[in-house]
C-alpha cells in the first residue's frame, strides 16, 4: 500500500458508505480481544480522524479500506494494552519516571 501524490481523498459520500463496514470490522476486532463491542464506533471515529489529519491519499478505495483495517486492528490492540499499563502504573510497578 502506498500513497499516491495528486489523488483525491475519498469524498464524504464514499467515506459514509464505508463506515458500516468499518464499524463491523471494529466490532469483530474488539470481540476477538474480549473488549466491549460498543467501543466500535469510537475506534472508527478515531481512525477517520487519523485519516483526515494525516491527509492520506490512495489511488483506490480498496487501498483506503486496507489502511482503515490495519489502523482499526492496531487501535484495538492499543486499547487492550492501555488498561494493563494503567493498573501497573497505579501499583507503582510500571513507570517511565523511575529507573
């Protein structure tokens, strides 16, 4: 997958058409990792925000879909890791401040 200079981002209608599929993918990823599937819309919203912020441009909708799938998968893994870090930090076992 590579970005193509000069190509347009998908318009709002194309992105809106892709949203139901992205939510379905996010629900599957969250379910796989035993997380609350209600977070799916939040994960997709964060992925779309990253897309718009980074101004990523792909030559085809297929490439954009692949990018979203990868980002959604990584974001769900981050949500799995985040609570364990918070618990360890509260217990004083995980801290970047102390050697």
